[in-house]
């Protein structure tokens, strides 16, 4: 299994939140569970969770664990719809996730 960085782990959870796959109040796995699932050090997973918390995506409250913030950032519905459509078309065309992401980033950078 590939080694994941804290930034990649945080990006994964941000994606789940932004896409609406995780909503307000949903509980994230424990730091230890995330570390175990991804084969990373607990400190790496903890760093990812701290980054999510500092950016307002999640809140951590002792025994209640880490949960998606009450007012998480979510993509507007029309944007999310376009993203889902683009992913579906890319998958039908055999385009890889990394190629699609690279194309989106290139288009984003070229915009005025």
C-alpha cells in the first residue's frame, strides 16, 4: 500500500465533505483507525485531523470524537452536479482519476 501524507488524508476527507458524502455531524473514524486503515503512523493521521479542524471542516470533542462541522463547506449543487457528470463521462471514456484531476487543475490555472 502506498504511504499517504497528512495532506493527502486531509484532502480525502475534505473531498468527502465537499461532495456531500459526509454531512454535518457525521463521525470520522478515530485517528487510530484511520492510521490503521491507511497504514500510516498515528502522528500522520493526527496531523491530517488537526489540519481539517483548523480549516473548519471538523470539530473534535473528547469522547464524542471528530465530527463534520455543523456548517461544513459544501460545493453548490450545480457545481457538484457538473463534477459528478464530468467524473461519469471520464469513467465511460476510460480516463483515469489522475488525468481528470490534472485536466481540471490545468483549466483552473488558465482561467482569468
